[in-house]
C-alpha cells in the first residue's frame, strides 16, 4: 500500500522534471542574443560567425536540439560549454561539493535551530515573547542583507571567520561556509521557528494531550511522543519546501561570499550566455527541488498513518 | 472509609479575563466499589466536578473546598505525587475516543503507555493489555494493537480506552459521558463492558451523564447537579419512586416512556441555568412549579432525608403530596421539543 503511494509520487516527480526540462531549454532558446557572436569575439567576420553557428547546431529546429540535449542528459552528458570548450560536467564537478555542503549546512541550521526555538517559545511563555520578536526580525532580513552584516561583524571586525571562498577539506569548509550558511538559513530559520511554535501550540490544545496528562505521563514524554511527534507533520511538510527554496537562495549567498559553487557558476554562465552550462545548472537545481519535495511527501506518509489510509 | 470525599467543592473558571464561579457547592462521599452517577443538564458542572478529581481543569481554574482521595488532598498534591496518583489510582474515560487517543500512534502504544511509564517491562505491559482487550470483548487483540486509531470504529476505540483505563488497576474510574459520542447501537455494547468490568473488579466510579435512566441502571447512587449545585443525592434503586427534588422528578418525567405513548413529551419549563447565572434563593426556583416565597429568598442547604440528601425546602411536603397524588410529574407544564 505504502509502496504504491511512493511509486506514484516518483512517477509524478519524473513528469515534473521532464516538463521543467522543456521549460528550461525553451527559455534559453527564446533568450535574445547569439552565443556565436560572443564566442567569435568583436572582430569576427559574418562567415566566421556563421561557421560557429553551424558548429553549435544553432540553426536546427527547437525539438531536434531539445531532443539531442535530452538524449545526452539521459546518457549522463550534460553538454559542452561554448565558452570553455569543456564538458559541463567537468566544470560542475568541483563546484557541486561547495554548494551541497553549503545547502546541507544551512538545512541543518534551519531544522535544528528552528525546531529548538519554536519549541522553546511554545512551551515557555515568557521566553516565547522574546523569540517571537527576534524571529520576526529574522524573517524580514533578506539573505544579502544578512550576508553584509555577518561579513562586517564576524569576518572584518572580529575576524572570527574568513571573508571569502569555500575552503577545502571538511574542517576548512566548515569554517569558510559557516557565515554563508547562517546568511542563507536566517529567514528560513525564523520561519520554521514560528511555524513550529504554532504547530506545537495547536497540538497542546488537543484532547489526546489532555488524556496523556490525565494518565500521569511525564511532561518530557508528552512533549516528545505527543506534541512534537504530531506537530512534526505540518512542520516537516512546510520546512521541506523551505529547504528546497534554499537552492534558489544559494545563488545570492554564493555571490556575496565569493563561494565557488553552482549558484555563482549559474550567474556567471548566464552573463556569458554560456547556454549549455545555464541549462545544466538550472535543470540540476529544479531536479533537486523536486526530489526534496518528493522526499518530504514520502516522509510524511511515514509520519501520518491517516495519509496512508487515504491513498489506499 | 470513603475512597473519595468532596467537601463543598467550588470551581472558578477564567472567562474573559476574570474568575467566575461555575461549580458552587458539591459535597459527596464515595465508598470503595461504589458508583455514583453525576447527572444534570449541560452547564450544570458535572464534567468539571469529575475533572477536578483528577486535576484536569482548564488553565487558570481555581478550586475551593476539599477533594480527598483516601484522605489525601488532591488539590495540594505536589507534581510528583499527582503523577503517581494518576499513574496508579485513578483513570478517566473520556467522551470522544476519536479525539482523546493520539491519531498517529498505534493502539498498542496507547494501551501500554501508562504501564511503561510506570516502569513496567514493555513485554509484560503488552501481555497485560492483550488480556484486557479480550475482557472488553476485543478478540483479535494482537492485530488491533498494531492498528492506528482511525482503523477502529468508535465503539471499538472506546473499549480500547476502557482497557487503557483498567490497565493501571485503578481504584477509581472517572467516566465522562463515555457513550455520548457513540452511535446508539454501540452505546449499550460499550456500557455493558464498562459496567461488567467495574463490578467485577470492585472499582469505585464517578459516572458523568445526562442520561438519568442509564445512570440509574449502572450506578448505586445518583447525584443530581443543577447550576453548579448538588441538589439531590439518592440511592439509584429508589429514585423512580422516591425522587426528592422537583428537578430530579422533572428529569424523570421528561424522559419518553418506551411503553406509554403520549401526545407530547413532558419537559421542564424554562431553560437550564448554568453555574454562571445563579441568583439569590433556590437555584431551581425560577423553573420550579412548587416554588414559594421562601424558595426565592433563602437558598436551601443540602440536608439528609432518610437514606438520601436533598437541597429543597419543601422536600418532605412534596414527598407526601407525591405519594397521595401518585402521578409521575403531572405537575409540570407540558411542552414539545424543549428539553434543554
């Protein structure tokens, strides 16, 4: 029963990615400007440009080109960068790790920090007031503003963290990516905290919690088995979307901190009209987003037995 | 010695920022193994009274008077002794099992939770509750325990709740309208099991209901509450012939008879007052056909009358009159469809 639901969800995932691939490819197809002109340089003749255009197969109809691209993708070939004359895959390889590290780091900060703050503000009324004010400010701070403040304070003034770059090796990366991760996480953390607070407060009022209290169950067990356990359902649904949203926020933060990752590569490739790279990165970001969402959906099947029944 | 003793219990609730008295004066004793039915209309305070016994009142509620469990004051218990009291001496069966059982945990987890909390080995706890499910008429216990609450019918889930209450071998059961949320056909089924288990184990019970006939059938005594006051406390067996308070007689008369077909159902005139609306004099006098000047000025105190207690100035007179007149509440105005 649960397997069928999971299979259905995975099929939906495949369809979404397929549709997204058409949209991504189509958007760049329609984008103004000819990459051949750019590649040939300022002094190129018409004949040279025409040659490059033909080499890049830019004259072929849309679906032929899309099909070639898709065929390549399915065979693990992300295409070749016009600019660097190198397979996109080998350009991405060193950058992927930075981005994965950064996004994972930020996700952990969001989930751990958001849950802890939200739970604390739901259970301790006085503390809750302060936390609500702080998270309100956090929620209103965009990541590029947070980045500037963090760099100024922690990197420049107090010299606690490096200003620039992604680092190499685990510890060095951790050091380099702490500020970027915090900048990326801040508003989502605030959001998750407020969401957790609301979800736990809703759950506190539920009758089954009253039953548990009436049976003499210890407060810490009520919190873990009844409050958090049940509140996890809305929390994980929404925070799954927030984590997926980090992938978009990542572009800004990598630029701000000079982290050489997928986000900053996407920006520079777009500026250079390096279509193959843009397409590849965009598709990876979309696919990750969709996969994270699907994982959250599947995870909530495990959290909530009532959902399993509905699908049967 | 009484297992439970309520002495001038009064409860204030926080409403719109201020404390208002909802339960005014409830006094009764419950002997070991005895069942008392707390009967009354909505707002009479019966549910709050039962919840006060397990200290499960809304936030900000204030309790006055005494609630003693085997001589120990429940209102003064420390957090730790309250926990151990709830874990081993008293268990509550709630009205709506669907809402009162955590929907995302397995039935087996719900059943064993209190035992495990008490330090019982998990396997032993499972054994105990498996046996209990059989005694409340659930046959395929092992399968049921792996299921989730939404996979069980309301009647089945309420029997699970009863088994969970029995699991800690309490001395006192609190049942807050345990069959009200169920459909009629399963009500009697659930009630039969609850009654059999209670009698078989010799448990004391506070049974909250607005179904007077049901209370008479399963309880030893009936305590009638009106507007936060205990107005009568009589043995269940004699209540039909010898109800002392006009309100009790009104309740008895307004129940449709299964054998006698009437044009209209009897009803007590007026609407039921809640504990919030109490004024001077007898709390029931605004709806009482026998009210006199004295009733409007002076609140009757609860006093003993034979083997019962009643709070009515005219109880003796009316009892005499009732005997000679014979009828079952013919003194009440008769209306249709206004049963509070």
